[in-house]
C-alpha cells in the first residue's frame, strides 16, 4: 500500500481545544484518537483558555484571526471544535475562518459510528442519532449545511441527503423510531426467554479501547474485531463462557466515552440494555490509560441508565505493571493480551455465582438413574465414582435447588 497516497486522501483536521475549568489533557488526547479512528489526519491544535464564552463564536474573534493565519496556507482543512457548538456558532466560526468546514465533537463521533456500524440495527441507530442531531440544525440552514461537501459529518449508513427537507427528515425519524422500538421489543423477548432458561450472564462494560473485545476473545476463543481505535465494537456479541463445568453467557458491547452525545446514548440504549440485563458486569479499564476518568465516566453513564447490578473492576493491559497502589483496592489486574490474571478472573466469576452454593455428596443407585437425570441441569457434577450398585459423585448446587437432591444424599460413611 502506498502510504503517502493514503495520507493525501485523508481529511485534514485542525483542532480548536477550549480549556475550561474541568479540562484534562485526556480530553485532547481523546480528540486526536477520534480523528485517527475516523481515518482522518491530525494536523495541530489551537488551545484556548475560556474565561467567558463568546456567544457568537465560542472563542474570541482575535483567536480566530490567529487560527485563520495558521491554517490558510494548508488548504482543504476541516476544523474540529472539541466540544459542543450551537448551529449558529458553527456557522459563525466557519465564516470567520473563510468558509472553512467546521465540525464539533458530536459530529465526529457520529461519523465514526456511521462507519463502524455493522448490523442493520446498528446502522438504523446511527442514522437516527445523526438525523436527530441534524434536524434542529436544518432550520433555514439547509443551504449552508449542504455546501459542506463530502467527508466527516456528511456520511451516514442510510444515505439520507442533507438537502432533504425537514419534513422528510421528520418522517424518517418517526419511521426509524418505530422500527427500532419493534426490534427492541423482539430483543426483550429473547432476553426474557434467556432468563427463563437460567443461563447466567456476564457483561463486559467499559470505556472504549480498554480491551473488552480482546478479553471476550481471550476468555471464549471468539473472533470479535478488536483494534486500537475508538468504538471498534458497536454491535453486541455474546459467547458461551464455561468455567469448571458452569456455563455463562459473556456479552461484549459498545464502549463508553466521556460526554458521549446524548442522541447517541439514546440511540444505543436498547443495544446496551441487553448488556445491562446481566447478573454480573466486568467493568474493564485500561490500567495504562487514564483509568480514573474511564471508571468515573463509565459509572456515571451506568447510573444514568439506572444500572444496579453487581460488578467487578477489571484493570486490563496490566502486563509489566509494578505499582498497583494507585488503583481502586478491589481491582482485578489482568492482561487480555498475554493472559495474565485470567485464571484468577474466572475463579472470581465462579466464586461470585457459587458463593451460596453447597457441595453435596450424592449417591445414585443405578436403578434410580432416570429419576436423577433431569436434576443434572441444576448441578455442577464432579468426582464420579462408579460403584457396583450406585454412582457416587459430588455436586455443586445453588440453595434454591437443594431440596431436589434430598433423596440422593449419600448417607454412607466418609468415602476414602
Ligand atoms: N498492551 C495490551 N494491549 C491490549 C490488551 N488488551 C487489549 N489490548 C489492545 O487494546 C486495543 C483495544 O482493544 P479492543 O479489544 O478493541 O478494545 P474494546 O474495549 O473492545 O474497544 P471498543 O470496541 O472500541 O470499545 C487493541 O489494540 C488491543 O490489542 C492488553 O492486555 N495489553
Ligand atoms: Mg470492542
């Protein structure tokens, strides 16, 4: 592949990074990662302290003159404002920079989602989020928006033209909402059925790019796309995880991001719901990254979604980590990449589900085998010992099912 050529074709992006009171450098690093994940080229950044927001252009007009000078010679630049802009602010900044294309963070994220969506439901969800974002922005500005040409902010899986009038978009939004509602109902039925079948579920939840898909692959020998880019996964995937004879359904899903646009959270709520309806969540963090912020964001988003299930904090990418003092005390340190800590993680998952379980010594006379067989699914069996008249075995059984096994308790003296 000719790398130089590829670089030429990529959309060139210059960042405006407002520095407000709660600014952290991760915010800017993340914008650069987002640009790369959108297959665009990062050129540079204008950092700007914000003491007072200029209602017309957010940052001061003097700064915009500076920026115009910096980027004028570069040609074909897109400016990414790493925050939220109102429609009029977007247009004003664009005008001040000489009619250059200006996008905000939401537009960039929506673009990545549009490229990454695989399932037809994922595509519908992204299209809905894009249209909801565009709809208020089309008020009399249709011409200005359609002037933008191609690239980020103009792509969508649904190919809805930006010039389409608002009425058309409104109808499409209604259609997508109905369609997605029907899909969500169907999924809920499936979830209910799964609940009835009593398969316990474990969900991988966490910030984007922390290694959730890599962990799913490592634990279940699955083949889920994992990559060093933000939002590699959009569609939920479930795989069977077997630990010491017990089966669990392990689900990988879309990652979280700091200030994820609300339209997007709404659009993905139903996708996330399948992961949120779990018995246990593994909240995956990147031990080498800004894990504190990842965890905070994830927990805050979960709270917003009324998630109240038990969870473990899993610090991934911890290979070669020497100092573990600056992490939450209860963290489980693993490396999905080289397998460190996975045995312990599995053991903890098992302990969690078996914490109230009881080990029974059973004696099944062969003539009563057909009576015993239907109970097998309520036990994890081990240590089989075929005697002349009966099968002896140990069974791990949850409290709810203990009474079923009463008739098979092994009352003979201790086995040697
Ligand atoms: N060093 C190291 N890298 C890892 C480890 N686990 C995953 N990675 C890398 O981290 C990057 C992201 O991994 P993914 O599994 O795609 O992360 P994800 O959480 O599924 O990301 P999204 O789907 O975007 O939310 C990939 O480049 C992985 O190879 C690990 O234990 N150690
Ligand atoms: Mg993933």
